[in-house]
C-alpha cells in the first residue's frame, strides 16, 4: 500500500465547488488509473488536506505520467484552488486504522 498526502489552498468562496469537484475527480482517478480513493480534511488553518491511497508507488507514478482525459471535475478543481502541494509520499509499514463497519 502506498499513500500520498496533498495540501490545497482553496480560493475563498470556492469551497463548495472544490469539494464537489474533488469527490468526482477522486472517483475518476479510481476508475481510470487505479487509485484506491481518498479522504479529504480541513486543517485548522483553513487549508485542505487529502490522504490518497494507491496499491503501490508504481501505480501512482504511472497515473501521474498518464495523459488522463480532461474532465469537468479536473477543470473545476483547477479553477477553485490557488495552489496544490504534494506533502508526503508514504510507504505503508503498519495499518491499525479501523473501518467504520468494523467497530
């Protein structure tokens, strides 16, 4: 398992548009290039953080090189942000995260 943590600065007033586009785009990435999904969070300072999972680093790297088709969601994300940064690329060592249905 491989994970990537992204940080976005969203334009003021574009938060709803960003959330909608992020959700659609995350589903597109899963369907088109093998991503395993993502979780979106808002930090205390107002930045948006996402944790995205991939089967392995190779799949993530190949997805980055693939010429994915333009989509409305991809354009909406780009239009609603001031910046995006890849904070961390992470190899899974141990997994103790409890899924909601497993409680």
